[in-house]
C-alpha cells in the first residue's frame, strides 16, 4: 500500500 500510494499520488494530482 506504500508503493501504490506513491505512484498514484503523483498521477492524480498531475492529471486533475
């Protein structure tokens, strides 16, 4: 849950 949060935390903010 740490590797997915780090990679998904940078994509959503950049796309939104």
